[in-house]
């Protein structure tokens, strides 16, 4: 399982170039991001780990790597808000932060297809910023009730939901959807390698 890290640079993971990162990717892998934008730093401060997670996949051999993710509008990576499919190349070309490639080793190709199909059913759901704010607020004021929103989810909550369609679901921490850190440190997740912002330029 991937263990908590304070920074990708000092994690002890193999740090690789863009080409080596691409060479290491397998369909269904997860990429965890430690960003430098204000919203990324805020999420990292609350959850104590990465600020974003996305699934990488490709529809056929030699097609570009795509993402299945839920995002908040960003100044650095041009992507839709909410649950959507994007180009992973946008992260490699535009992301201002560090990334770690992870794999859920126990999943078979058919498990990954089932997860992708579950995610495709959620396309166009909105980004759930309200629950993220609720989690942060309850760290300061634990008596506040959790916010329950339908048809909205943030990045790690999306991975938690689609993981339920496979025989290896993520551990959950009710009443909240998972944070990126909880997905990253899940027993099913193995860290493969990292790439630093300097290598992305």
C-alpha cells in the first residue's frame, strides 16, 4: 500500500522523466497530484496529502492516454468542471505540481473496464466543492453536520464510487466521501513512481 508522504521529492519513490512516466502507465492506473495553486494547497492542508486524483485509461492501443476525473476549474490544466474525460497530456504539459503514478495491483482488466463503465455513467455530474468545504469546517467545528449532496462529487469521491463496481472497493470513512489522501493510502494502492514539477517543463 502507498504510505503517506509529505513531498514527492523526498518520498523515496523512483523519480522519473516524462517519457519514463508514460512508459510506466497501465490502463486503470491512478495519478495523485500535489499542486501549487491556492485551492490545491487548501485541499492538501485539510486532507494531509495529495490534492487531486484521476484515473488514466486508453480506449485502444496507441490512442492517447485519457483521464476519468472530477475537477474544479483550474488556471493551469484546462479541463471541464465536474466529472469528465480529459487528456492526460494536459497534465504532462501544463500541471504546476508533482505527481505520483499508482496502481491497484489486484484489479483485472475486466475489473478496470467495470470501473470505467461505472464512471462513464457519472459523466457531467457537478464538482462537489460543498462537501470539501464541509469536511474542512468540521475539522474546526466537529459538531457541524455533514453535507450530503446528490449528483455531485469531487475527485477522490469519484474513485471511491467507481471502485465499488470492482471486487476491491476502497476503504470508506463515513459520513464523508474519501479524501485524496485516504485513496492514496488505501491498502489496495501501490505507488509506482513520481515526477516532479521541474521534469514537466
